[in-house]
C-alpha cells in the first residue's frame, strides 16, 4: 500500500510505503484536549465523580428559565433530590428537548447537567450526537472513564460497554445527546433500562413523537428583559423591551446584543440605532427558505464586526472555527496551527476575548472551543457572499495539516488513537462544507487519505473502506483518472480490500492500477514497482503462486536496480518473495532469503524497527514449517518479547507474534502452553480487530485445531463449524482460508469417526482446491493426502493407495523428497500398502494451520 497521495502536507514527509504483504490492525478513538485556565460552574468534579464530554460553561449572566427547568425536572427528576442516593431499575427515563436554532436547548440541558454535577451524581456524560461516529466516540471515552474499556477495545465495543454500564447502574447518572439528528441512531446507543436519565437536544421534531417531549421556545418578554438587565446592567425596562422585540426574544440574538452593548457601553436605543443601520445585505444574501428569526442575522453580524474591529487575529480565527466541527474544536488543534504564526498566549487571549462577545464558549474543562451552529452559519454565509469561503476552508485545512504533522504513523499511531479521532472528525466537517461548495482542494483530499491510512494502520477497516472508496472517486473527479495521486488512491483502496480478505475486489483493482501505473509513470517508476509488488502479493494471498512468484522476482530485480539493494522497499520485496517461496513449499529457497533479509534489515533499519521484527517472525515461521523447532521456538519467543517492548503488548503485530508462538508450541506438541496462548490471543483479536477480521478467523480455526489435537472434539467441531460459516460469509467460498477451514472441519469429522460427513467434505474441498489453487499447490497436495486417509479409514484401499501414490509423486516433484509433507505422505502410503490401516488423521493436521504474517 502506498502513502495516501503525493499531494501531502508540506510540513510532513510521507510514511514509508507499504506493500501488499502488509496488514495493519487496531482501532482508534476519542477527542483530544488539554487544560486552560477558565472558571468552572459548578466546581470541578468531586473525587470519584465522572464528568465526561464538552459540557458548555455557564455564560455570563445566565438566565435560568424556571418553568422549562421545572418541567424538565418533573420529567427526569430533580437532581438535588437524588444526590448520593440510589435509584430503581425499570425503563430509562428519556426526554427530548426540541426547538429552532438559538432558543437555548443546549443551555437548558447544560443547566440540568450543572445541577446534577452540583448534586454529586456519580456520572454525567455529554455526548455530541450529530453523527454516529460522534456518539460512538463519546460513549467510548465514557467507557474509559468508567474503567469499562479494555486496553484495545475498538470504539464500538467500548461504546457498547458504556451503554451496558448505564443500563445496569442503580445510581443516578445523566446522559445527554446534544444536537441529535437521527432517532434510530440515538435509540441504538441509548440505554433502555436502569437509573440513568437521558436528555436529547434536537431540531428534529420526530424525537418529540418517540420520547417524552419538551418544546423549547424563545424567551418570554419578562425573561428577555431580565437577561438584558443582568448582562448589561442597564435599568431601562422599556429600552430592553424594544431590543427584545426587535430580536424576536431569541436567546442567542439577545446574548449577542448584550455583549455589544456592554463592550461599547451603549444604551438600548443606541444599540437599536446601530442594529437597524447595520447593512446586513452587504454581508449576507437574503433567504427565501430557511430564513433567520427576526433580527438574528443582524445581531450576530454586528457582534462579529465589532469583535473583528478590536481583535486583529479574530477574522482569521473566526473563519476557521466556522468550518470546523460544531461538536467542538480542541485547543490542542488550534495550538498546533498557531505555533508558527503567533505565541500560544496570544491565541488564548484572543479566545478569551471572543468568549466575552458570546461568539464562542468553552467547555467546562476549558479544553474545547464551542461555537453555536447558528454563529457558524452566519460566518460561512458571509464568507460565501464575499467569495471568501474557499479561503476559510484553506485556513482550516492548513490548521489540520499542522495538527496532522504532530501525529505519528505506522506502528506509532497505535498510541495516538485520541488524536487520530480528532483529525478524522475535523477533516470530515471541512470536507462536508468543501463538498457543499463544489470545491475539493487536493490538500483536503490528501488529509482524507491520511485519515484512511491511520484507520488502515489501526485495522478499523469498517471505516477505512468507505473512506478510501469516496476518496478515490474524489481524486478521479478532481484530477482525472491518470493523475499520480489518483493512481495511488486506487492502489490504496485495493490494499484495503485485500486487508479485509476481499480478494475478488482487490485483484482486479490491483491489476488495473498496475496497468495504469505502467502506462502513465513507466515500468521503473517507484510507484509502479509498488503497484507490481502489491498485485503479486495479492496473487500469493489468493494461492495463485504461478503468477505471484515471477512477478515478485521481477519486482525485486526492478527495485534493486532502481532503488538499490538496501532500500526499505527492496528489503520488503525480498521478504515477500521468501514468503511466496514458502507458500509454494520451497523452503530451500525461502529460508536463506529470509535469513539474509533479516540480517540486512537489522543492519539498515536497526533491531527494533517494525520491519525487522516482522522479518524475525517470518524466519521463525519458516523454521517451524521446516520442522526445525529448536530454532523456531526461541526465535518466536524473542520476537514476541521484542514486539511487546517496542510496539505495545496489544499491538496487532504483537498479537500476530503471540499467535505464531502458540502455533510453534502446538507443532511441538506442547498443548499445555499452546492452548492458553491461543485462547488469550483469540480473545484479544476479537476485542482489537473484531470478530470478522481475517486474523481473528485464523485464530479461531487454530484454536479449534489445538482442541482437536488435545482430543477435545466436543469443543473443536463446533468451533470449526462456526469458523467455516464465518469464512464463507466474510471471505467467500473460494478464498484459501475458507478452503483451509473446510478441510479442517472434514478432518475433525474424520477424527470423530464420522466418515459419512468427512469424505464428501474432503472430496468437495479437493475439487475446490484443484479448481482455485491448481493441482500442484501445497494445499491441494495436503487435501489429496487427507482424502486418501479417509478412504483408508473407510476400508477402501482400492481408492486410498492410488491416491497416496499420485500424491507422493506430486509432492516429490513439487516440494522435494525431504519436505515434511512429502515424508508424511510416504509414511501413509507405506502403512496403507502394508495393510496397517494407519489413517492420516492421527498424524496429519490437514492443511498447515498458518499463523498470519505480521506487518511487513
């Protein structure tokens, strides 16, 4: 797999390219944040109290709305009454707050959250709910705070744990879904039972039909006048009434008015004169459809122009904030962009001043900047009216490029899941507005490529695949089908398909990508060599070794000529070719090539480089395949220790090393160490990669094989059966791993004496192997050997012996006389010929149960 694209951030060098044998696995999540000095209301959480999410701070002169607040307390319960007490179970209490933008839905919900915090409720969680990703990310963060998130749960798994905790707790807890848009999505992630109260703020009135409704309208005249009086200090009820009427009693507009009045020291008539004279038409187009409420646009624009006139850096900052995520922008992101242009203290001062104008606010912990969606809309529409929206998007893209430059990639991204999720959320928002405007800058597409690359590295394939698909379509539309960045994107999408085990889509796309690279860039261009390597590796994964090996040999020769013998890509080609030789059963060529590649990687990259760890593991695996366990097991053990030390105990490559060590113990007959290690690795892969990831399926199949070796067919057979069903569903009926799984199940039936099911399954599997892999493929030879053993067990020596003889001849021709498979078949033939009736089932585990290769 190549880098996201050639049009990358100028502040950052692209990562080392990844070829087809690479596979990254893992998951990411959660929003970044840091601390800044701001007041808190209520005070910081008590010890043991969890307050998660970006709850807005209490704004200046907050106007409590007693009637709405009481109705909310009637629906959900009064926080002060619950305190440290317990609550019963039953159905969870859910209330939906609905209303037009700017009426104060979020602040009403926040006021209830502040009261819960003051009453020392154990858990208060504020979840941005505009998209599924935001909900999952927020709940995953809550799971971590609750201590429910396991070290490498993906976000969806962690979010489900948080939901289960909220559904089971008997202590009062508050869950707020802010700015929810989809009833079905919220229903999926909201606990259905327990003592938790759930509060939803939304513009979608469908929520009012699904949950207990509370409509939020504008201020009453008395509330509006009281708010203006508290915020401005002016004792002029008539003047306040005039301003409130002019602004339609909308809380957001009144907050803007009060801020301007206080800053400019105006009276109410003076503000009205300024407001009515403000040429809003010079800034915003008139709206025929979704019009602003009375005076709203004028009030917001007046606040914006006043802030920009007094704060030199405000125009630049406001423009960026208007196109970034409405769920909040972490200060760490803004700080990354400000380092080159201004001192961080200056950024903080500007943010504090903008908060005084009510154009932005802080989260309670001060780590996140919040801008009301209506303020964002006014800023974007002003920019579009003046033709400046592209410039605002470019500023935001530059900010995200700077933030991206702070993130590690490859193996290092495993420790940066929080920051990666922040980058994805912000990039998605900028992309949305750029797409709506019909202009997709290549720098933005490059950022999207980086987001996909991070997800690929961390094995979040569920999100990576649609992201790469959309990005390829964008590159084709923006730059054309033959642009180098488009070619790279096409290659990346094929690599994602391959990582997911979808060879039916990966191979044609890799073939097309290679043809395009050769036509556009030439046969010796480095990107062409990468494309060739990727296709060859995918042929190998599909078992098409007759096409894979010559292509890998040609790619290695090309890289040695073009890049040099010590280039990392050349070393990758050498490793890939050794892998293909091993898959073909040619250990005589595979092992020396693995050994020399490992030595070269240690010399060029260092002993702790992830590629060096991969080489070490691959060499150990080849020793194991050759039956040389005295060298394989110590090397597997050392590699696992290195992976745990360098990468992380639960990094996907570490899981691969652990799985491979279990396989070596299994081959050595040490099931006392193999089975617990298989079980632990399977549990970790299910948690880290998900139940349907190809590596998880391999772990499940190999654990079943270990149970079978231990004589525990009651656990082995059901596990084989479920694994085969999963392989057929996820990978397809003809995938090599599916053929392996089918033959393994037949072998378990054979071992259980159930020849009625074993023989037909062996026969159909052999036919599939011959059709898909070819008559001489090592898997086909093993399958033929196993079928002969089943015939022998059934007493049908007339079919068993000729099949053994043909298989032995093929093994000697293809694998060599001393290959372990050849020796096994020879013993089986001798036993059958001597009428000893020693079936293969007791000595042979069908297909070699392959530990997946870690990343290379």
